C-alpha cells in the first residue's frame, strides 16, 4: 500500500505552533499595552513633579519679593512718610526711603523698579527720584492698582506701558486691608527671573506657561501668545475653568494632536501653572517599546517554530513507524478513503483486534481438543514427563501431585437398557462429562475416551490406604451418578499409584488389566490392580523413549545418529536383570514396530528375505548384543536411513529448483513465500527451511538479490528510468528501490549506470 503524505504531522505542527504562538502574541500585546501605560503614568507623574518644582521656584522668588516689600512697608520711615507730604526740607527722609528701596532692589531678585506711592499726599518715590523726577507717567497705573479690592496681589500691567510684557508687578496697600489706604508699594519684577526658573524644567516639561485666575497669560516660555492674552477661548484649556481642583491632569487636543495638560492652581496668588506636553514624544517611546516587543516576540516565535518542528517530528515518529507497519495490513475498509494516519491506524488496529479475538475464540474452541490430544499422547507414552509438565498450565494445574492414579470406566452391558450398541460412543462421551463434573478440576486432568473406556488421571496429596479409600468413594459416586442419570451399569479399574507422568502408560495398562477381571467378578465392580494382580509386572522394560529417538534419527537421514541411538536402545534393554523371555518379547516388539515404521513411510529393505516368520526365527537365533545390533543395523536401520536421506535430498532439490524457477520467470510480479509454496503444494514453513538449506539464503534474500541482478542488467543495457525499473521490480517507490540497491550493490542506481557506461 502506498503511504499517504504525513497529514497528521502538519496538523500536529500547526497545533504546536498555535499553542506556542497564541501565548506569545497575547503576552506581547499585554506587555506592550502595560509598558505603554507604565510609560504614560511615569511621564505624567514626572510632569506633575516638574510643574510642582517650577511653581515652587517661581513662588519662592515672588514670596521673597513679597516679604521684602512688607518689611519695608512696616519700617518706621515708611509709616512716617505716608503721614505727611514730601517737601524740599524732607531730604533726609527721602534719603532713608532711597536706602530702603535700594535694600530691596537686588540683582538676584530681578527687581526693575520699586514705586512707593502716597494716595493721600499724592507723592511717589522711586529709586531714581521723587514725584516728577521719578516716573510720573506711571502714577495713573498706580492709582488703578490702588482701587483693586485685595490688599496684596501680583499682576501684569497694561499693554500700553512700555516693556509691560517683560514685567510683573507686586502691589500691596497700606494699611493692608483698608478700604481707603494711605498708600501702596508697587514692585516691578523682571520676567527674566521667572524665565530662568521655568527654563530649568522646560526642556523636560514641554510647553509651560503661567496664567492668572481669569486665564489671562502672565508668562510663557515658548514665545506663543503675548502676556495679557485671553486664553479662555482655547479648547484645551476649557476644563481649567470648569474644575475646582487645585491640581490635576487631563488629555486634550491641540491642532489635532493629542496633548497632556498638567495644571496647578496657586493658593498664594491665584496664578495657574500649566504644562502642555505633546503625546508625540510619548508615542515615539511607545513605538520603540512596540518594536522591541515585536522583535522579542518574533524571536520567540522563531524559537517556537523550531521547537514545534523538532517536537512534532519526535512525537510523530512513533506514529509514522506504526503507520508504516500497519499500512501493509489489509483492512475491510480498504476502499474507503481515510482522512488521516490515525484513522488508518485505528482501522488496522481494529481489524487486528477483531482477528486476534477471532483467533482466540478459535483457540478456546480447540483448547479442549488440544488438552485431549496431549492426554492421548501421555497415555500412549509418546510424551516425556518434563515435556508434559510444561503443558500443565493448559489443564489449569500449577504443579504435579505427590501421588497419581489412573481410573478407567467401562460399560458393563447395554442389554436390557433403552440404548443400542450404536449409542455407545455417545454414552462414553456423557460418562466423560459426568466424571469431569464429579472430580474437582484441581485434582484431575481432562477426562478422555479411549476405544471402549473412559480414562481419567486423578492426582492427590494423600497416599496409601487413605488414597485408596478416596478413590473407592469417588468410584462409588461415579457409578451411582451414571446409574441415576443414564440408567446403565459400569465397572471401574484403578491403577497403582505413581508419581511421575512417564509411568502413565503403564498405569493405563494396569487400569485396563484390572477391568478385565470384571468378567469373573460381575457387573458394577470397582477393581484396584493391586487387589486383582498383587505382583507388579515390569512393563517398563521396553524403552519407549529410546525407540522414539531411534525413529527420529532415521527420519532425519542421519546414519551416525541412527547407529548411536540403536546402540543406546539395545544397551538400555539389557541394562536390568530381566528374565530372558522378556528380552525376546521386547526384541520382537521392536521388530514389529520397525516393520510398521517402514510400512508407514513406504520403505522396504531389499535385504529382507522371506516372510515375517523367518525374520522372527532369525531374531531368536541371535546370541549376544553385538549380533542383535548388527542384525537390526544391517536389515533395517541403515537401509531405512539411506533411503530416507536420498528421498529427502531429491525432494529438497526439487522444491528449491521449483521456487528458483518461479522467481526467475516471474520476478517482475508480486511474489511471496506463501503463494509460491501453495503453487507447489507445500507448507510455507517447510519450504522456507528447505530453500534455506539448499541455497544458503532465505526466500526474501534470494528474490531481492535476483531482482538486483536484473536491475544492474537493465541499468547497463537499457535506457529505462530508475522509477520505471523500481515499478517493474515491484517496489512501491523509487526511494525504497534505491535504498535496497545501495544496500545490495554498494552504490546508487544512478552512480552504477554512470560507472558502467549505461544508457541514460
């Protein structure tokens, strides 16, 4: 059968890849998503911290200015000055005011100018002069500052004032919460110091700026909207007007791009610190993380593919081997198209199981016959004690019994019964079944029927009179059961106890002999051989095993072995001190068995002259062992062995030549040992042994070698393709042919053709 493509391997590989890739894809996606969130959270937290640091840096400057201005306002000289107008005679007081202003106006704080303005006395003092000698143009703005509701505040000046975009103003009234204050102090702070504080963090923070509570721009670092610009119309800043939270963060869009807005509302002066960070930079980092994740996942997938391929091949290997073996097994569903190797394997295994069950069923049916067969061989003395012990498991017996006896049951008569003589065989079969039921299975072997008697070998652990009493009780039960159910009378003969299976044949003869005494003792007799024949005859003088070994060596055609077995037989026959007439009987028995052996095998010795009576007379004239050995060797053993050897050689040669002829004529057809053996009417096992003995190789090796010889010839003499040659020589595919050719010839067909100048 042609092997299918390994579809199950691909299914297994795809499943392994799926199992391996799904977790990687899920894990990679989760890792990317989780990493992106972590980066987003860390960046957002960083922006919050940076904005907080920016606020703290700016407010530190503002608070310092606030504290310095407050201390100056609380000084006695300022309080005194606000209570009186300034004239030319107050130069000392003005000088003290200059000194106070100079103390506040330091480079580090970035104070551009300080205005001390008396609302009641209408004078103004700056670092450069008094009244018209100071900044008279700024007095209207100071009056506007004084009308604010709060007592202290930070603000930007109007845009019409020069350099207003570069200045923020701190205004504080005196008294602080008075409805009509005496005066105010106004500190003009350069935005450069705010710029410096914000610039430190601006590279990390994104676009940062400061607005007042009305969302008017105070200051920004990126040069966008001008200070004082109204930012309330910006969509991304709308949530700042709606929320009451002092700090927070949200995502919005600026010109179509996503941005993260971080804000903090100052509790000190109401300013709003805002950071607008574009998410593009964050997305760039996420893309880098994504590419790294994708690369790692890709490497893991490559490794998964390699492991999946190797693992699938390893897991598929036993299935492939099993499939290759079972694909050659015929299946009743052969014509149905199978979808996978497992289906084919399942069908073949199912077929094998059914065949196995069928064979077991047949064996169980024949097991009874097999047990009876070995039992008959044991009763005939054709099987040794050791060989039969190996078959005890067949009878359900674990070990031999210490003591055994043979019980033979014989029908006394069928006269005056409802049975006829033709029913005797059925009655014996029924008696055998009844004995099998009455005697426990662990104490007997299978009951069998021999000629007109039913025989059972019974084993027991008891001996002597105890065993005899048990056998007698059992015999009574058997007689009663047969009389009750069958309505006939039987007599029973019991042999002497024995402890080895090699004595079974003698026990059989003893039980049959005991039954013969029932003629004079009447019907329904139970006869022990030791009661009717106290003296035990030596029935074992005839060496059956040696006789069987002699016949086996003759059948094998081995002269040397036959001669040795004949000497062993004679030696054992004369080994014991037995009366002379018993020797004659044993020799006569051997003669009869030898003649019977030759007749069964259709062998007659040319050296045998006269009839059987003359042979017996010649046998009885022999006076010593040497003459006996020579007589049997010359007349029977040697001629029989030589004729069987010649016959076997002729037969073996005929068988091997017939098989070789079939191979040479039909090498390009499907040949098997079974169909070749059937064509010459011999069993395949026998043909296999004969062919190997005659040729030195088995059938398959010879067939392969001859086909390889034909292949070599075709490769040189023809232009046939290798695939065509493989098909002609009954190979399923070219690969099998090339493998077989290389194993036999030592090279591939293509190289062989090139080396020998074949046609291409």
